[in-house]
C-alpha cells in the first residue's frame, strides 16, 4: 500500500503549510467522532501524518517548551474557528460545525485561510485609518492568538526550569501530597534507575504504590525515556508517574499506556502548570480590569 503524501512538513525553522494542517485537523476530528480535546486532536493529527519524534522535538525559537507542531496546529484551529468550521467549549473541547463537517479538500481550507487573512488585513487597515483620524499612532495588536497560548504558563515554566533539581523534587512531593498521596518520599540522588520518589495513592478501599520521576526538561520526552522508566519499575510498583516541565511526544504517550505493561501516567509542563494553579502552589489568580479601546467605533462617528 502506498503511503499518502504528507499534507504539511515540520522543520526546525520556516513556516509550515497551514491550509494543509487545517485539512488534517478536520480529518482528525472526523475520525474522532466530531469532537476532541486538544491533546486528542494533536495526537491524532500527528498519527495521520506520521510526524516523527524528531519533528515533534522541534520547538519555537523563543519558547523551548512549545513544540512547533503543536503551536502551528493551534493556529490551524484558530483559522478554522474564525472561518466557521470549528467551535470550542469552555472546557477546551473542539468540535466540527455543520459547515466544517463537509470540508474534504485542500482548496476549501485554503479558501478559509485566505478569507481570514484578508479579514485580518482589512481590520488592521481600518484600525490605522481610525487612529490617523484621531491623531494618534496605531499600535499593531493581532486580534487572534493561538487557542492555547497562555503567557503565564511560559513564565511559570521558565521559573520551574531554573529550579535546582532537589527543589523541583520537593515541589513534586508537595504537589502529590496536595493531590491526595500519602507516604510520599523523595529519594534524591540515589541513582535508582531514574526513580526520584514514591508515594501511596488510596482509591476507596484499594491502595496503589506509585513510583515517580520528575525532570526539569526543555523540549520533548520520547518513548525511549518512558521505556527506561518502566524498566526501573518492573516488580516494584503498581503504577508509574512521569512529571516533566517539557512535553511528551505522541509515541511517548502510546508507550505509557501500552497493553500488557505497567501503566505510566504523564504530567507535561502544561498540565503541571494547571495543577500548581489549582492547588495554589506559587500561583495566584487575581481579578483585574482590562480596558480595550475600539478605534473602529471612533472612526465611524
């Protein structure tokens, strides 16, 4: 059977083909029943296109914790949403709209891409004209952002990566305790096959001994690291937990849940930030007033 030609390429630098990414995103959602979380959707796109672990390790120039493939897939979703092909809920579940479910060709996604691009240019032009009439200088601020771009997470991950290894282990220990684990121990520099600690998680009447590994990594954690960690768990633990400031490749996610092997739960940098926020560990949420100026309104007077 001939392998289908890739619809987009991921390189160390350079821009990928967004219309191609948009088409595969639609196909992936269709395969997943019309809706999916961001993680489910990204992993399905990567599977459909056969994106290698090496390609998944390419990161954005200014943010080593943000994979290029996931960043541009976020833009693909944004374009599809603005084109009326996708919608997303407050729980970050993305779904095909009635219009999106009929898309089947690159020409259709390219048309959406070009339409949204023209709308953005027209909006920027109107903003400059309104600013000129008002006698002020226009400040270029793109209306759209990738759907998963959260600056506070980038700042938090930078802090976490700069922590000393033993401090990051203690932070992981505290987080597990807040999550309901008991008897959480940190082994420190024991050289115990990559195992950094262990704890006990009680679920109703059943208790599980969980060994964990916590690594301050930039970039991707691949399937090899998961296999190595599982090798250290053999005959010792019921489950494993891998915590990292980086991200896991889709192959690593598949390896973590491989049939017939010890299950390993994965917490990547994005999820780690959410957990620290939920448990208020070094992260505070403040309600602030944001004032937004609409130059188009003033230009219409």
